[in-house]
């Protein structure tokens, strides 16, 4: 069970979009929100450069996160917003803190110019690879209205229902943690769950209902849409993300000789999805 939401804030447009998304998610889940600013130690010669001097670094550490937290409290009344200063490598430290706090970790990623998708930075990829808790990636420019259906006149608004949550499900190796997170996200948004999976015959999987039944009993308000597709899973998930409020995929927590890594489908989705992406680790 998640007990908090943590967002990495570094002052960039993508981290600011992630912070706004995290505040909305904290409000939906009635959880506290922590803005985590991480000071990564620089080599001594770099620290001595005037633009990276002690005054500038102290300004960032103390003032900017505090001021942004004050703004979030005004824009999202009722959300308990705190600030935490950390020191170390953000790609390792943020997921460790999320694990300790049993928190949802939210990070920003830059949108690809002219194309729907992400440019996933080294910090985000490192955090994804090390995380034992769900991680959400949010594009720069992501707004609340993007998660909602257009109104009858085709105008963006937050007054309409949420777009569906999309779950990318490997029916050959389903994992409860991924399925449960997707159902929970749909329930919090009072929206449907589109289950996208591959099937050469493009027919609903005979065993899918059994996989989902335990969660459907817990979340009876969530309508399930079974979407069987042929071909590569990544391209279908990327297409489905165009009309999603959130795309949920899994990541196996395994290490290789070159260290932890993100699987090929999840990697492709992270770089091309049009909606925020939730990556849920599983064994």
C-alpha cells in the first residue's frame, strides 16, 4: 500500500510538470506529497566555478523548493506538501527514499520535439532501474486537461471524466502488482481500464477474465475493456496512450551482468508514449 507521493524537483520544466502531476495524484489518493531536491556532489574544481558557488547552491537547496511547495499548496488546497533535501546520486537516492517511505515516485522527462513521447534522461533511467516502488514519468508540458476527455464542443477541460487508464499486460506472465496498480489508478479516477495485450488471432484471451477477476471483485466500479492486438506490444501501447490518462506497464526486478535494466517493451513505451507512464516493478 502506498503511503506517500515523492517527486524529484530540480527546477526544470519537466520536473515542474511532474510536481503538478504529483500534487494532483496526491489529492486523488489522499496522500502527503514530498518535494525532494537532491544535491549531487560535484568535484572540487567544479564547485569552485562562480556559477556553481556556495551561494548559488545554497539558494537552490533552501529557497527554490520551498517557494515551489508554497505555490503547490495554493494551487492544490488540501494537499499536505513537504520539502526534503537530500545529498547523493539522485538516480539511486530517490528510489531508495521512495522504498523507505512506501511512496509513489514521480519524475519528469522531456518531450521529444514535434513528436509525442519522452526523452528519458540518465537520472530517470537510473531511478527506474533501481526502483522497488512504482515510478511515474511525466513529460514537460503535461497539463491536467490532458488527462480528461474533451467537452462536447471539443474544448479541453478538467470538468469532464478522466480518459481511461491503459494497462499493458503480458498474459503469459501476469503479475499481481502491475494489475492491482492499474485497477487502483482507474478507481481513483472513476474511469475504465483498457487492458491491451497481444494475441495473434486478435481475440480476447480465454484466461484474461480469470487473471483480472480477483481485482475486479475489489474494484467493481472499474469497467474493463479487453483489447487483444496482434504484432508487437510496444506499438499498440504507444497508440493506446494517445487517449489515456495513464499508461501502466511492468518491469521485472532482475539484474544482468551489466547491472539492472529496463525491458525492451517498457523502454520503447517510455520514449514514445503520449501520456504519463507508470512503471511498476515485479519479481
